[in-house]
C-alpha cells in the first residue's frame, strides 16, 4: 500500500517513515516548502509539498495513496502566537481529514497524545477514561484535545479512522528537539540542578512507529490505543540516565510551587521581554503537577504491541544526541 505521512520531518514521523519503508510500504511525505528535511534526506520516498492550512495541496498530496498517517502537530509548550498552535493542530487536522474523505482514503491513523486521556484517583489512566478541556494546562494539550474530538466526530460520521495516543517517546531523530528530548539534552549538559516530583510513561520512539503500523493493520475504527510502556517518576528517569551516561543525576528535589515561580519569572523575561522560548515553560511545570501514568495493555492485547526496554531507548537517544552535536 501507499501511505501519506504528515509530520514526516518530525520526531515520530521521521521514525515512522523509516519503519514503513522497512516493512515494504510505499511512502509519500507531506512537507512544507520551508521545512528542515534532515529527517527524510536520503530515504526512498516521495515528497509532496503542501501545508495543513491549504486543503488543495493536501488533496494533491493524497492522490494515489491508500492510507494516511496524520502525525504532524505543533508540539511546543510555548509560542509567541498561541493561535498558530490551534491553526495547525485543530484546523490543520480538519483540513487533512476532509481531504482524506474526499479522496476516499481507506484508513486513517491519527496521532493524538496521552494528554487526552484522564486518570482516576491517581490510578493509571486507560483509553476508557475521559478528561476535559478545563483540566488541561496550556495550548498544546488543549489543541490536541480539540483535534481528537474533531477526529472522533468525523469518524462517527463515517471516516475510517483510528486514534493512537503516544506517551513520552524517546530515541533518535529528535532533531528539534521536542520537549521530551530537551529533558535528555539538558540532563547531559548539566542543566538539571534539581528534580520535581512527577511521573511519566516512557516508550521508545521506534516502538511508537511500529505501533502506528499495527494500528493500521489491526486497529478497530473508532478506537484509540495508548502507545506507551513503563511508568516512571522523574527521579527514576534521571537514575536511568545516570547509569547510562555516567552524568550525575540531580540530588535535590524542588517543590512544584518553587518551580512554578521560576517558570513565571522565566516566562516573563524570556517570553515577554526577549521574545524567545523560556527554558522553564510554565505549561510544562503545570503539566508536572500530575502524575501521567498509564495502563497500556489494550494496545498489547488488541494490536500485538510489544515495546522494548526503556533503558535501551534512553541509550539510543543519548548516543544520537551526542553523535549529532546536541551536547559537547
């Protein structure tokens, strides 16, 4: 089959196109004219120039394709123009899904996020647990919530769509890097003096890529699947990184109220005065106020998802960042 992949120049998308090619799929990547194409250079795929804001370019990119992986998103915890996040993540999703419906695409995999899944009484969340817009901090999480709602509504109207919800992917080809990759880079660079008490679910990005293809091949229309692996505290993540790298993990804990204060100050100085991304985004600190642990057994049970050890994923991520000049 021939697949169109949006977001192919990004972290998950770049790993997904490699896995698709490895498994014998024909791949066309939707790429903005001004995008950095480092993640797709040298790969045996087609490139279609287009933009999620331009539906005509999306229909042209979908011509002759059988399936769609809509991975593209503005993944950021800060933007000088928050409206642009919604334009990409919500309106862009509507545009690509309408184009896919018009072109008769056989199946669509929409990449959402674990943020659209709730938790109950501190227990790990699963696909059946809802959340609400007022519980989500920041424009990225809210925009993805609205985009997933839109996608599921179009699915109820007949669009053959499956949702995947990756947790915290780590690994190679994180060229930006993403906020999760930035945690690793800052750790390696000695810019993590203290640790906050929070929890995350970690998964290898290569496993997320394979999970997308499993969702295409085995996922049920209208269902969503958490693509995750191991629940860890941030302190446990730093301990794994210390064992992997030899870099000493931070020995001090910082209370969230103090981290929030630092984020407010950094947000004002960096974001308002200097007009550059803050090193400590307030949205990230607000997200850290809740443990984001998940039960990932549905994807294992229904898709045959089989994630690899997270220690190996951290090792691959560290080696990639070091080899590509992100740390000295």
